[in-house]
C-alpha cells in the first residue's frame, strides 16, 4: 500500500530533471526562431543586392552606359592615355596609336639609335596633331615601357577603337641603301585603305614611300578594328637614320600619319 502511493506520487509530480529538459527544448526553439529570422534578413539583403546589380550592369548596358571590362583611359594633360581602373565615357572617334617596342624590347638598333625611341617620339607628335583635330587618341605607351603584344591588342579592343596604327622602324642589313616609308595590314580592305591613306599623305609631304602589303603581325591580326602597321623608315640606311633622329622629319612623319587617319575618318 505504501509503495503504491509513492509510485503514483512520483508519476504525477514534475521532477527537476523534467524541468531541465523542458528548459532545453524551449532554448532550442528560441534559437531556431532566431536562426530563421537571421536567414530571412540575409535573403532580403541578397534580393536587394541582386536588384541593384541588375540595375547597374544590365540596364546600364541597354542604355549605352557600359564600359568594356571596367577599363578606360584618363586625360593626362594634353590628351588621353591608358589606365586600368577608371571608367569614363569615350568620345565618338577613337584612334589607338601604338609606339612599337619599349623597355627591354628596343627593336632594331644602329649606331646607338634605338627603334623604340624613334617610334615613341613620332607617336607622341602624331597624337598631338590628331587631338588638335578633335580625335580621341589612346596610347599603348607614352614612355619607355615594355608592353606586350597581347596587351596592345587588348587596349585597342577594350575601348572599341575606330582605328589602330602601330608605328615601327625598319631595317635591312643585306642592303643598307634600301629606304622608305611602308605599310602593312592583315586581311580586310579597311586596314589596307588605312595604310594607303597614310602612305599617300606621306608622299604628298615629300616622304619617300614604298608599298602596302598584307602581313601576319599580331597587332594588326588580333585587333578588331581597321589596323595598319607603319614602318616609317629604315634605321639600317645611314641617311634615313640621320633624318629619323631630327625633330623636323619626325614631325613630317607624324603629320603624314595624322593626315592619313583623318582621311580614313572622313571616308567613313
């Protein structure tokens, strides 16, 4: 009799262990509620971010506001020069001028005269003349910097340039009497026309010209706009090498390049 009463009392009475288990269950329930609330906040934040991304990257492209790869040029006092991080609007007609070689890549060399120095000097002068005519000019280099061929093409393609002109000096050691200004293009008639316009302008300025040829040079092969590679003279020819070192002749060559580009622009 006594033991039966004790059992019934034990079964009906809330023991401390049961209270503890109930407390644990309530704590777990509260923790789950907090977790679900945090997940809901996170989902709302992700939804907002998604809407902002679509607005910025999709709608801006449809409105013509997109810039290629987030990369652009900046004005460095007197004109546009390439820089990576900025994004700005690019003007209507864009020409990329590519000074051949640079840095450790000196190009051909005769009597201490380096191709990379001549090409840079002529390129800077041509850029100045084109900018004076309202053309936006982007330079693949504007100092003694080694720029890879891939990078030169990427710069031109990323800005959607209208024209690309790569400027080089020639050499022919087997016959040092060979001289003259010549041009190259790769497939496509527009590149050929560009080179021909530049040579015609050079000829009109009294510069000896040679020919225009199809060639497989990377900077005119891997660029997506009309492109020409211009060999502005032979450093292997002593007389032409001497002329190419003078500011007057460099200015004449630069004027020919600018005139040819403007003729191509006008022709459409």
